[in-house]
């Protein structure tokens, strides 16, 4: 009898381990009824707190809401930064990261990515009339950016003789530029556009230079969750094919916005 009890206990333990081992993120999200998204809350116009409504808004917020609707669930948002987004995703604190994150091969060691949902490139934000036109003009100068961003390495590759000061976020780096603590802020051009045109005196600043590097944004996803990754990719493809992507894009980057930027790239569409 004792041996039978032990065998039953072992079978139950094995079944529990098997169910845990084969837990599916997509099913987990659907069972929960909520997609937990890691987004930035201080990067205009991707994710930020609207001064009037005090609500979290932005392109990444709209993208997350669209994906959640396609999955038949609601959204919950958690703030992340460039330095915390990968760790939070790997730890399971969030289901996906929609946080202006460039898809880099090195990051695939820890997390997976969706197809590219936004295309950008790294540039420089400087004080107008500074004489700085490219990374070549920043030899021996201090440059601000965000901790944990690809911009840290990219600018050093473009200008090895500069000193990079990394801040918690881009607003802090921009403040350092205003205070004369750095000569430039570097990151993706759309983020720089958001910083510049959200300033009370946007004409005091200019975005300069050719692209230092291409920056294809992907949604960060949990490692080895192919069902979930497929569902997210299918939602993105449907967003593009239906024309909803263009509507969301124009809401934040259209010709009548403060951050006007023509849509010049094509999302990867699977047949």
C-alpha cells in the first residue's frame, strides 16, 4: 500500500512538472485575460504621460492595445527603462516589451523579438548654432544618452574619442544638454524629435548628421515561446494589412502632428 502511494505521488509530481514545462505563454495570457506590456512613460511620442489627461499615451501604447484586442484580452502597462526592460521580460514581470527597443543579435541570447514594427536610425540632438554637424565634430566632447541603450555603443564606434554620459532616461540626458553638461544627446531620431518638439523653445535645438546606425524596433518577447511570438507577429501583420498601422502612425507622426515624419519603410508581410 505504501509503495502504491509513493508511485501515485511520483506520477502526480511528474504530471505537474510536465504541465509546468509545457506551460504556454499565449494560453497563460488568454487565461489571465490581460496582456502585461512593459512600456516607457517618458519618451514622446512612443510612451509618455499626457500633461492634460494625466494618462499614459503614445504609439507603443496603441500598438499594445491593438495586439491585446487581437488576442481577445485587455492591457495592463508597467513602466520600463532601457536598462530594465530586458530583465523584466526575462523575469516574467511583463509579457512583452514595447519600449523603443532595437532588435540586436546580442539581445537574442536572453529574449526573443517580434518582426520589426518601427524603423529608425540614430542621430544627434545639439544646440542650434553649436557648429556640430556629425559625430566627427564631437572629438573630446561629452555626449549624453540612456543607460542600457544601443546608442551607448554606437556613438563610441562612430566617435571613439568622446566621453559618453549615460542617464536613467532621455529627458535627463536632454536636461544635461540644456545645462551645458554634454555637447549632444544621441539616440534614435524619432526620440530626439520628441525631445526637441516637446521643449518650450524647440527652435533652440536641431537634429544633425547622417544615421550613425540603423535602429529596427522589435517587440521584446519571452524566450522560446513560439506560439506567443506567432500570435504577436500575426497581429502586427494584420495591423499593417488592414491599414490600422498607418492610422496609428499618423496619429503620432502624421503631417499635422508636432513630430511629423513620413512613413517610408514597409513591414515584413508573410503570405
